[in-house]
C-alpha cells in the first residue's frame, strides 16, 4: 500500500497548547525546510505542504489529540478554509459577461448558519471564474469576524427609510474568499448580538430595512447591475420595493431572480410592518400579490414576503429538480408556484470544491484525494482519538500497521441543524441502532429550539459516557471538515430536504451517504441495489419515515462495509471523484440570468 506523499501538518500547525517533544519539533522543522513550499491557499502560519510519508512519522510522536486537551483539537488551528483567496480560473469564460449582485442574509464562511451561506459563496465564485462581475450584499452583523474580510473599508455613508425616518447607514467594502462584498450596517440596533439570527430586535423589520437599504445604495451609487439575485424570505421584499418604487425612481436595468432554499419559511409579515419600509402594505393583501394564504379569513390577514418575492421576481429558482416537483404538488405556496410555473426552475446546488477539498483542506491533520485515500484513515484515527472513541489498532507500534489494520468499526456522522425537517426521531434512532450494530457515530448539530436542545443534551449525557457515540451540540466549521474527512458514512435522514449539501460534501471526502429519498437527496444519491441506476450508484437510500426503514439502510451499509471491504474501497474512490461542483451547475443559473437580462 502506498502511503507516501501524504501532506502532514507542519510544526507551525501543531495544535496550540500541545507540547511537541523536542525531537519531533526538530524533525518537523527539518521537513518544512526541505520541502520549503508554503501552501498557496493558507495563511502563512497555518499550514505548509510537504511530501512526508506517513511511514516517516513516528506514531508515538504524531500530535494526536485527546479529549483532555485544554483547547479542543478542532479549535487549535487558525481557520484558513483551504480556500484560495483568488477566484479559480479553471472554468471557461462566458461570452456575455453579466453584473450580478446577490442580496442575502448569509454568506459562508463569515455569516453562515446553513446551506444558504455555502450556496451564495459557491455560486458567486463559480460565476466570477466564468468572467462575470459578482458582488454580495449582506447585513454587517455585529458577530461577523472582521479578520476574515480582506481590505475592509467604509466606503459610503447614506440614509435609508424605515418606520417614518431616514436611518443613517454605513456601507463597507471588502473581499471574502476572493468575492467582493458590500456590508450594510444600519445605525440602529438591527443585526446586533452574538449570532446571525435570533437577536433581540424585530427580524422581519430588520430584513425589510436591509432590502430597501440595498436598493437605496444602488441608487445613491448609480449602480445598475444586470441581475439582482435575492434569496429566501429575508430579501424577498426587495422584489416589491424594486418594481413598485425604485424602478419608478432611477433603477431601470436590473432584473430580479429569487432563489428559494427552503419553502418552510414564508416570511410572515404584517401589513403595517411592510408599510414601515415605505410601501403601502395593504395593497399587497390580495391572493394575486402577497397575502399569506394560510391567514385568509383571519383578522388580520397577513402577508408572506416569500410569496410576494415569487410574484414580483422575473425568475424563481429552487435548489433541486425533485424539490421543484414536490413544491408544485404540496404546501401553501403550490398554487402561487403553479401560477408562475413558466418562470420557476429547479437547479441543483453545487458545492464549492475549493472550500471543500480534502487535498488542500487546512483543517485536516493530513490531506488526501481520490488517488491517495490513506490520509483519510489517519483523519479517522485522529478524530477517534480526539473525541475519545474506541480506536482499533490502539496497540500498534507504527503508523503503517495502525492505518492498514482492517477497520471493522464504521464511523457514521450526521452534521445538521437539529430541527424537525432533519428527521430528529430518525437521528435519535440512528444513534441507538449504530450502537447496537457496534459502530461509532458522531452527531454535530445545533438546536435552535430549547426543547430539542434539552432532549439531545440528555442523550449526550448518557451516550457520551461511552466510547462509541458522541453528540456535540455546537456549531464548528473546522470540526465539520474533520468529521467529513474521518467518516465512513454520512447520514442525512431528512423528512424533506430541498437540496442538502452534507451528502455532497461527505462524498467529496469519501464518506458514503445513507439518506432518505426526498428532494435533492433523491437527485444526488442512488442506492447501490437499484439496478436502474447502476452506473451512478453511490450510497444507501431508504424511503419511509419509520425507524425500520432507517435500520434497513444502516444494516445494509454496515454489512457492505464489513463483508465487502474491497467493493467498499472502490465505492469510496468513486464518490470522492463525483463532480458535484458549482462548475457543473452554475451554467444553469447563467442561462436563467441571460433569459431575463435586459439586452
Ligand atoms: P440546511 O441549509 O438545511 O441547514 P444543508 O445540507 O443545505 O442544510 O447545509 C448545511 C450546511 O451547514 C453544511 O455545510 C453543513 O456542513 C453545515 N452545518 C450544519 N450544522 C453544522 C454544525 N453544527 N457545525 C458546522 N457545520 C454545520
């Protein structure tokens, strides 16, 4: 087995708070000087590439983490996200360059809560690399880490209207992962606090102000992009403001596209709330415009900003073809979507393959790719040690035998917001069943609902005592990278899933997906026993929402892993090579942009 040429952490990347033996420090320093290549895409102190074989590293001196480390192992490095600050230049250029401005509540990695942040960044980078001009406008949340923004400067001071007064606003410019960003900071208390959502201010009103402030900024600056790309309910009011206000003022050229990432959030809004941004809320309270159909007959009837966005945008996209069909058939917005069917498209999300790249990922102790997957085994051992999970081959005296021992204990991960949509009862059942099957499982998730948090905390109190299961109720980008790299299987048991990124990211890192057949999961994962999908088969799929269905998929995956290791290894290589990148799918967005732009 070839285990040479793995990229190992340099001494500068050794976890802070962990003392290296002088002998290892010297050995590492030497290898750094010999290699002398600094990772192109890492901050100077974070990581150095080197062609050091795992065999060359003494198993005892490898900086293994431990649960008793003062600083948890995933926090012990500066994040560099493994992302080049230059936009990749590997895609062909499109003939008709567009100017696109995204107006969004999230952007990875500076303001990410879920997939929305990943999608905005990934799509923007893909379009930039195809020769388009792309900018992202987002609120300047107080919790944003300013150090992650390159060249941050205050560029414009202006006013935007809210609740009867003109509110002073600051617009900052900078770059994040090579993408120009414009951060809008109101002078009132909106967007303050320690998290992206859930601050102690009225969220609907905050995003109404933000939506208007973005158009106001364009007007003040005389900026007229070809496309304004809004996302979710938070920025849907921009469509109404544009066509009923700013288009009559000075903005003529832009056309608007709305991407719906999750139909669950309608953006419920009182008529008087909408009026605060300067529109007359009452005129939108009709079935044809923005009345929230669920509130018809109630007093008062309310509005749905998302519905308004659908009606008032030039094109609507949702994030997978299967979810498009599902949303046309059921849900409160089905009628509205049906009426707007000719401008409604299903485009599968991609993943940012620079940000999610096991070959360059600065969060990993060892990097790997589809051709050299040995590093993945070391990542698994690293995570097992760090979390205090049982480690096979514990008694081995050298790295080679540690990594080449048959690994009979599969590691399953589930990285997810802990909300009903994600199949909470199935996640709980998976924890139980994986333990019964003698496997290991790590759940990394945050529960916005305190009852759910308590429930999982109680589970953690029980299971985290042992050496098979870890339930970690926190948000950590770095730990998520490590877990994807370590995992044998990535579980996504969602009740519904518009697209889902975890299964695609997991595959890129060699984790076999075990998923429920719904939405984008049905578009990206195909069961290995499905004869009609043999060429694209890449995982284990179940349909029911009952525990038996989940158990059946896990049983099959475990049997396959244990009894057919060679086939499993082939499947790992296959999924690692699947192209789920934005390069593959961004062209579909560009087609839609071109179909609505003003020539
Ligand atoms: P959603 O947008 O519904 O949350 P997606 O699958 O589209 O689901 O995207 C989820 C993204 O958020 C993935 O990048 C996943 O790795 C990440 N994520 C979810 N929970 C956590 C967490 N607790 N810590 C780190 N990353 C997380």
